[in-house]
C-alpha cells in the first residue's frame, strides 16, 4: 500500500508541474471597451476574480484591444501600457492598482516584515472559513487553511483584506506583530443562491429552477455515519420513503420519492454518481430467488453496489424529487433522482493534503417484544405438569414450541439435563431463563478508517481515498469487510480542452451473512420457537458428541435448527468487486459553446455460495450452491452546450445531446442439494449430480435529448426539456414501431423580490411551477415475445412460457404537475420551501396479470391502469441564536414535513383488483377507487357499531378478505438542530411517521404460542371476550360466555390467518441521530502542525416511541422476485441502536 500511495503522490506532483503553462484566453465582444466593461466581462464570462482600487482607475477610460481574443498575459500588458496601471495575475485573481513610485518602494523594502496570524470566521455563526483569500495592499499574501487559520508576513502599517465566496470582504490594519487576530466575515445576501447539480450533471443556479430540489452536504451523511448511507436520508429530505429490509449487516434499502407510481411496485429513485447511473443489478437481494415465508430455501440479503458507496467521498448530494427535475434521465428518472457528486482535490498552500478519518461504532439491540416469563413450555391442556420425556409426572411435553404450560411457582419437574443431554434423573426447580433470547445475540462492531491524499495546481486537481470497513454483526459469526478506493483527476490541457475521470472501486466480502425470514434455518424462526424454560447455553455445543457433521444438538423441538449451528455451519458467503466510474472530455469551441463527451460504467462481479451440513431440517443430506453474477451497465453520451445574452436583458443556455445505454445481467447458479461426504462442500461431492440454473438478461436504450433555459433580468426563468427514447424492451421480432417514445417538461421560476418591493423582513421570495411527462419501457426484457423458461429436471431443459406475451406493449407514462415557493426572511435567518404536486402514471406495465388457468397460462403481460399521487412537502429552517464574535453560542434548527396519497384511478378492463404483493397472510392490492398500499385480509366480523361478534365465546372471522388499512404512512416529519458553543457542536435529529399500518408475523406466532404478556389473562380462571353475540331475532347483546380453553381463545384472536388482529400502526418518533464533537483551536493545531482536528461521539436510533409489537416499525421483507416489500414483517431481526466515536485529522 505504501508503494501505491507514494506512486500516486508522484503522479500528483508530476501533473502539477506539467500544468503550469498556457495562459488562459479571454474573449470580448468588441475591441474598444471601457475599463468598467473589461472588468465586468472578466468577472461574468471568464469567472475571474478582479480586485482593484476604485480610486486608482477611471471606469470610463477606453482601452483599445488588438484583438477580441487575448491571453491574460497579453491583456495585462495592454492594460498596463494604455492606462499606466500595475496589472498582475496572482492565483487566478487579477489585481489592478496604481504603480508605486520608486522611492516609496525602496523605502518599503527597507522596512522589516512582521508576522500576523489568527483565524477567519463567519460573523453569522462563528464557524471557521477555509479558503479565504488574504491580500496586503492589493497583493495576495495567503489563504486561510481548512480550519480557517492563517499566518502571513507583511509590512507594518499594511492593510489586509479578507475575501471569501458568499461573504462580504473585511479589512484589517496591521499595527504590529500579532498571533491571535480574529477576522469575521458577514454574509453577502446577493451571493446566497447556491449552484446545484441537476440532470446529466448540468450545474444551475438554484434560483432559476422551476422544481423542488434538496441539497445535502458530506456532514449530513458522516455526522452519525451508518453502514448504509441511504439511512441518512431519513428525516432530512421531505418526501423520501425508505423501506428497510432489516435483513442483516448488508441490508438493502428501497428509496421512493413522492410515492409508489407503478402497479409493479418498482418505483425506486434513480441513483447517479458522477454521471453514472447505478442500477444495483448485481446486488439483487436473494441468492436463490426464495421468499421469506416457509419457502424451500430462505433468502439472504447480500446488499448491492448502491450500499457499497462510501459517504466520506461525497462532496454533495442533490435530490431531484419529481419527473420535471429528472426528465433528462429518461424512463428511470420518472421516480426522481439522487445525484451524488464525489470530491475533487483541494488546493493546499504547501504540497499535498492528507486527511485521516477513523470511526468506531457499537450496535446494541434497542427493543424487544413484550415476552412473558410467568408460564413455561406446554401445549394446550398441558398447564398442570411438565415432563421432559415420559416420566411419573406425565406424558412428555418437551417437543412443543408453545408456552401454555404450568406457571413458574417454585415447583420442580423432570427437565433437560445439559450434562447428559437427555432427561434428568431427578426433579429440578421449574424456573424461567429471562435472558435466553437476548443472550444469543452479541454487540455488533464496525470499524471504519479512511485515508485521503489530495492536491491541486492551477490546471490539475487530484484526489485519492482509501477506506477499510470491518463489521461484525449482532448474530454470531456474521458480518462483512469492505474496501473502497476513490480516485478523481481533473486536468486542463489547454484553455479549450479539459479532461476528467472519477473511479470508485469497492470490494465487499463476507464469510457469512444470515438467512432471513420465517423458515427453518433462520435465526429468528428459532428465537420465535424458544420457550421460557430453555437456557440458550444448552445449544452452544451444537454437534452431538461423536456425531459431528451429522447430527445436531436439539434439546427441545426436533423441528428447529440449532441457532449456533446456523451461525457457524450454515453459511452464506459472498465476494463482490464493483467499479463505478467515468471518463469525460470537455472542449470549449468558444467561451459560450462547448462539447462534453463521456463514457461511464457500472460493473460488478460477484461470487456467492450457500452451504448446509448434513442433519439440518431442510437439507438432511447437506447442500452446496453457488452463484456467479456479472452485471454491467455502460453508457456513452455527448452533450453540446451553448449560452448567450441577447436583447440586452435576456440570456439563453441550451443543451443538446444523446446517449446509448446497454445493460447486461448474467447469473450462473449451480446446485448440489445432496452431498455424499459430510463437511465437504464441493460439487465433486454431489450425491445426485449438479443442477444448473442459468439466467441471462439484456436490454438497451438509445436516446436524444435537449434543454433550453431562458432568463430575463435575472428574475424570470423558463426552461424546457425534450427527450426521445428507443428501448429494446418494447421491440418484437416483427414490430419495432413501438420502441420509440417522446416526452417533455416545462419549468417556470419567478424571483418576486427582484420585481416587487418587499417588506424589509423579506429578503427573497420565489415562486415556481413545473409540468413534465416521462415515458418508460420498463426494465423487464422479453415481455413482448414468447420465450422458453429453463427447467432443471434434466440437462438443457426448457418449458413453455407461463405468461402470455404482449407484442403491442406500449410505454408507461407519468405526467407530473408541481408548484412551489421559497421564502427567506429576517436577514435570511428564516427560510421556507413548500411544494405541492400531482403525478399521474398511466399505461402501467404488469408483467404477469392473473388469468384463467384453463388458458394454459398463469398470467398475461398487460398495459393496465392509472395511479395518481398527490402530495405536499414542506422544509423549514431558522437561526434561533445567531453566533458571532460577541456571542459564542449558536442554534440552528430545521424541519421537514411531507404527506402523499397514491390513489388507484383505474385498472385494465376486466380487472377488479391487482395484487401488488403478498405476505404470510394478506395481500397488498390495487383496486379502483382505493389507494396504493391498501392491505386486505381476513378480519373480525363486527356489528354496525364496530364491536366484534362472538360465537361460543370465540370471535368470528370474515369469510372473505376485507380492507384492513393502508401500509403507506400518511405523514412523515423530521426535526433537526445544531447547537454550537465555542469549539463544541451538538447535533440531533428526530424523525417520525404516522398514518400507516403493517402486518406482524412475529406478533402472530408469539401470541399463538402464548409467549406474550397479553396472553396471560384468563389462564386459570377463563376469560370473556369483549364484544357481542347475535340474538335469535338478529339483534345484538353483550358476550358473556367464559372460555376456559385459553389457547383456543387467543388463537381465535391472534392466529396468523386473522390479518386484522395482527395488523398494527407503524407510527413512531425516533431520536435518529445525535452527535457531540469538539474541534481543536488553531493554536493547538499549530503546535501539533495540523490543519484540522475534530473528535466526536455519535449515536443512531438511540430510542423510539412506538406501539409496534415487534422490534422496529420500519421494516420490509425480501420477496422471491428479489425486491424489498413493505407492509409485511416476516421474522424480523432485532433493531439496534448505534454508539460511536469519530476522529478526523488533516495535515
């Protein structure tokens, strides 16, 4: 590694040396200009900082230029010759001042220079200001460091001027040597409009945008760092909905912006990194395509390439929420986009900058179901005795997983003897083991270390970072290691040509990730089956002595796989190498006309394996499977850009481009589901041969697109986009006419404060509106023609297709309308951003709509239905206490609120319902007039007053599914705060959701088996259900019948078939993030020869307020189609709180 870093440092230095030539070219509209016109042109067109003494120049003095194009060296000479002024170029800034007289200069040279040092801070919040330029009497003498500190040598009596982007300049008179000077720069209101990265990487002023965007910085993802960076979006972005699989340390997240707009459920936001669209294809969640509930196998969440991104490399993240914002990304932009720009090399005063960042975090389980430990193991009717095997006390009760047995009341029974591993020869005290579930789990640990080397010269910037992450999770023998390397190089070859490349490499490796869901060979299936009178330590030695690799230790139920055997022998391994990168070149034909050409790649190669020893419940003869997955998406594009000013007050910025995208997914799976020799996991050990499961998918999209943006006097903005796609997913061998579709968007923004006199309290007020259309051909290939399905019954086997193809398939369309406003008040201390929107998605592509099985097919490919999403988003922020030089305390606050409802307007003719997903029980269905996320299932029969109807003392169920609730939270809100005092900073974030429900299988099975406290009432004296009975005349009267068969009573209520009884609100309020850090003072840094040093403590998900009965109301489950499904909790892993420490040092 040392050789790699030193070699790269040499490349950096070489690039910096070779980048010192070629003076930039300045272009002017004519040859005869006033000094004022020259200065304005340099500042506006050339983006050059021009500093001058107002008293030194005549702004109306005319200068004759020999040409309209001059290098800066030539321009400086012309200006100096014709005006007699001193013109110099220093660090990309042009300085113009009077020429000094010889005598004063000589006198000045005889004066001794003195040292002045200190720190530059923001007057608004007292934060440090890095990169501020420092001039002494017009000459650049220094730049503030990353921590805001500075040190310069100047003449006594000199006037220092400090400047930084977005801040007003400040002057300081030098009277003598000083080492504790504090400079405060106030905000320049006219420069507050930030630049954001929009579709295709086009940078635009936020002021000019006609749609909502949210911009985030590095600290939003690193203050309380998560192993999956997408977790940091919660509570900070209005309108974002994250469904978490919760399926282990590499758990995948599904990100949806502004609601689900597809009947297929595929509404994830697009993730774009430095112009590269990430599809996550190689990270499809399961290795075998198994479902989470009692399937032949159990899924494992291997994560995907999106999870592998390192937030330490993020420069900024822009969230484009609607189709109007991301229309230029084509079909996949219909769901919004998250655009990540990674860091470039920074400029350091001397040599290269090195930053070391280290994190250590502990994960501890933060919540448990309300287990009961008053009654022990036993089935219904076995509450009078306990016997491990048949004894004089009665028949054996050892095998049941239920806890309807006798009360723990000081008695003794014949029980399990861990020494002999059979029944004890004498009675032992009947006691509960109250930590038997908790003691299986461990404290998770994650250690992350990052080293960054960066630097830049006038023409070149370079950066490389190396990150190592080592995780051990709460389940023993699980976790992963991840290594990431990020490289960024930008080089200006000439004034016309620039090249750039950014490459992110990630290697994620795990020897074992847990199987998930409710199924034998999953940890939570065993934890569910654990009885109160069992000690978890009895399971730790998981092989029966003398029968290793053949028979496992199972003290109680012989249907449950030992959890330690699962953790240490039933392994799911993976090794993924991923590369995300691009190479681009920009050629400036003129100052106003340029061409960008770029090629990008998202590539992943992954090896997975699953092994099961002999003697397991699902695989008595053992099992070994592998998957080798290669996924590649390449994209080549070009983009012409032209900007000009016309009719004095109008500007135009136009873009035209095209791209070709090709996606290839190849999975080769081999299975040996019976092995000959125990412990030998290889295909040569297969007992019945090896079966192949191949899968290959390819599709491509060709596109042309354009954008035009107009502005008038910098207060009225209008832009439009147009795009045409040709997608292979809509083509057929006979017909290619339908592959092309066109869509467009139109956006308007008006800065009212520029044209209407506002009250003094209002600093900025903008209104905006957007209308957009986005088309999509989907990402499922082979829906328009019949293809054979591979079969495994014999080699090279094929079967007839299961679905009716649709050669007339048409593209999906999403039409979006959005309006909003932005307001800044009270010297920009209060800001508000409000958006309202409506999205209509039509021609939904359904890959398998159910049809009559008599047709010989299971389903048909259809264009069906319309979904309408309506929503409101609000983002507020304020400075409660303004930090400045006199006040060391600062307090900033911000909040977000969002609501969305997705209504099903229609389905295809003849369809009354469409099942979007299914759980262990119940279905999520789209029905005309209903809402996306509606949950249907069996429930209670009720009278007109809503009271449960009983019969024979037990509740009655409905005969057909009813609407139980909606699984999509109606409201989401976040509230964040940052409080600072001197060098200390406290940051905390609350996050919440309300109005949604979810089905909990964990609750259902625990209640069925009598393991929750709610199943205690009535155990010995019976219970009367709260409800009514039907009288003979059809009227109702209160239920009064006592039920003594308590297990039957609670089973009638909480049996998993009763979806209504096991559906609960998923409302919560969470302390999502908390961080306290300390930044070392400049004097300390100087003594340690450091640029910056910060130490911090942080936490995530520290506590929650919720009535959810299982672990965490934020959940999803892995489905057999490789997606994360919301609404159904299926064998959920425990949720955790994270406590961590962080150290960052720059030198």
